[in-house]
């Protein structure tokens, strides 16, 4: 249901913002008038894929009318009518549809390759995929989301974007803090908020707004902060962000933070206003924890206490079936996927499903060395899913295809132009023909669009049997 802005903005909201602008000796009318303007549309490219594919890069720029977002090198505005979310490049993980202002938070966090990073409220995955892109597959990202359905969407987006160094957890922040005390080099806290910056794009956000909702959000934010503070190592950095405009959830939260936790200092605090920046608006603040603050100064985490429930990984103990399964996978990969090199890490086996987790960071190693690390913890994505271990054979996981940045990493690939009818057929779950020059090729085949992998197929008799998971197939 659409609404007319700014006429249908809640009166209490207008009065709140007018008082706020007057207190800052700033005119209120330009802000109110911004609601008459059309919302902005943005996407952020996956740097590992974007930089490798000239054809896809040129096509996307022309098709979507891309213009750079000033505060994010990988960010672009696109034309509303171009619908990039429906293009095969989206299925290939070339880009993530993201509101431009929201890109500012991960830029401020500035994660580095090799670090141990947490995105505490990560769904649907915009900031998490941006963080992972900056980490370049090195180090480990824990992306957490407490709500089951949103955690599932988060895991799917991490897979689509080809992220190799991420675990997705579904946990209450305080439960997570019990497992990861003083562990993370950097934390992103994109806090649940009243969503005042969503009003131009989401009429439901307008209808749900009330002063009481703002107060409830502020209380919840303070509670989540208690968990975040405990998980950041001494000397670590944390970004707090919201997509709302009121002081109660922004500057007041930061003031309370600094008063309650004197080991923190404010490094930078910014607002992106919709009447001053081309975007829907965002609040971001960067805080640093003192190197002399109490905690595990070496950055390694305490071993988690074992709990019942959750997924059970077969890892380091005893005969180590995960290592045996990984040896089978490695032999398969040498033949079928010689161009993909995984970062240093270790395999985990959940039933017949083989995953891989980078462990170069000391904190990640310490956690994975403990056999109870995953006990009682819900894991929508326990790492990079690399294979289904079937009896006497291996089936490569879809996530493994998406982790490839180029079709030629596979021994056998079927690469097609974006406008080739076979691309649409493949995305609909249909079998497709091999390229004519491939003749009677047989075996696992990486299917790609303009060099960008989109999934697996199995070639036989000049045809490719479709192995795209049913839940990912495009609707007609």
C-alpha cells in the first residue's frame, strides 16, 4: 500500500524532527521536502568478481545506468526501471542490491584481510557481504542473526555472493557473547531501529512508527550493546549504525555508551541526511576500545562451554572423518576444479555435508580446536559448503560454484552470454545444450554467464543436466 509523503507522516514524528533541527539551528523544511523526492536505488559490486570480468562490467554499467556512490568505491546508483535484481548477473553474485547510505557503515568499519570480524545483527546481508568483500577471503567473518527466517536469507545471500570466509550463526547476542568473549578485531552493530530512514521506500515503516516504538528500540539497542562490548577485544573497533534519524537512538545511545563504558573512545560520528546526500539516510559512529581494557589481550577467544542441541560437527577428534572426507574432495577438485584455491583452514563434516572454515586467525583456530565449539549453536551456514558426500561419489555444493570468481577455474565449463536463451533456461531449472565446440564432454560442468559462475550441471551426450537447487530457480 502506497502513502503520500510528506502529508501522511505521523504528526508526532514531524514535531520530533522539527524540534531536533531547531535545537541544531538548522532549517527543518529542506528535510521535510526530501520526502517529496523519489527514493534512491543502489547496488554494490563484489570486488573479486567485478574486477575480473570486463564484459560483465561494461554490460552492467550500460544496462543499469550506473553512477558511483561517493562514499563507497564498490557502490553505484542505478536507474529504477533497469531492475538489476532480475538480471542473470544478480544470480551470479556480481552485485548486491543495497541502499546507498547503508554502504557508509562498513566503509567506516574498514575491515582488513586476515582479521576476525563480527556482524552482530547481519540480516539480510548487505553490510556482511560488504565486510567480506573487504576481507578478500582472508580471516574469518561471523555473521549473526537471531531470527530464523532472516538468518536463512542471510546465509543464502552469503552463498550467492560467493563468500568463502564466513560462518552464519543464529543466536541471541548475549548467548554469542558467552562463546566469544574479547574475541573480535572489529564488530559491526547495525542496530534494530525505528526505521525512519525507510519511510520513502517502505510504507509499513511509516505505519509502525510511534514515540513508544522509538523508546522500545533505544532500550533494545542498549541491551545489544552490552553483548557487543563484551565481544570486542582490547584495541578493537566497533561501528554502531542505524537507518533512523532521532537522537534517542543515535547520539543519545553513543553518549550513554561512553558514559557506561569508559574504556571506549569515539573516533568518528556522522549522519547522512536525505536532503544533503543522495540516499535514504543513515547514522554511523566508530568507537575504539582501549588496548589496556580488561580482556583477552592476545585476541584469542575462550573455549565455549559445551551445550546440548544444535548441529554436531565431526572435526578434530579421533579418526577425523572430516579430514578423510576433505581428502576425497581434494582429489575430486584436482580433476574438476583445479583453478580454485581455498584459504588456509579446516573441514567440518555435518552428517554427509562437507564445509570448510578458514582458521588462519588465532581466535578462529582456538575456537575450532575445541570439539564443542558448535554444540548448541544454530548454524544456518557453518562455513563454505563445498560438497555432498554421497556413497562412493562426491557432488559439489552450489556454494562451491558461487565461490569461484571465473568460469575457467573449472576443468569443464559452459560459459554463455547474458542474452543467450540457455541462461534463462538454466535459471528456470531446465537442461541446456553444451557449447558446440565442447562436443561430447562429460562430467561436472560449471555453468557461467559472461565468465561469472551461476551453478553446476552435469554434461553427457551434448547436454547439461541442471543441478541448480530448486529453491534458487527463477520463477517464470
